[in-house]
C-alpha cells in the first residue's frame, strides 16, 4: 500500500507541475512563437508522463513496468539536460519527481496482489 501511495503522490505532483507549466504559457508569451510552442510541449510531456504513471498505479506486468521505466528515465534525462541551460528550481523538482517515479517503476514488485490483501502491488 505504501508503494502505491508513493507512486500516486509522485505522479500527482508531476501532473500538477505540468499543469502549472501549461497555465503559465499565456502569462509568459503574448502569442504563438517557437519558444511558446516548446513551453507548451514541455508541459504536455509532463502531463503525459504523469498520466502514464497514474494509469500504472494499480500494478501491471513486466512490459508495462519497462515502458513506464523508459518514460520516467527519459523525462528525468530531459530535466537533467535542461539544468545547464535553465538552472531553476522547477527543473530540479521535475528531475527529482521523474527520477523517483523511475525508481518506483524499477523497484516495486509486479506480482499480482493476493486475494483479500490490501497491497495492490
């Protein structure tokens, strides 16, 4: 149960970060430019990554976990590569969130829960 809550909390936080990113777009950019499109695309990528983690909270097979691990590692690498160009706190938060979600996908068991038990992993 603790593993499920951890993943759920991290995925919700990542989704909120992506939503905030999207919500800031019209405040930071007056029109559609290359920069504003990249900004929107980054927010959407965060939302899609968070959504994939939310869908997998109930457990899954090895292929689902491998796919989720790939998504989370790619997002964490994206944030890590953004750090030298944009050393801002939100970059650290995003990187830590997706690195932690990658750890959850890698470390948590993919066994089906036994009948009558509360643990969904």
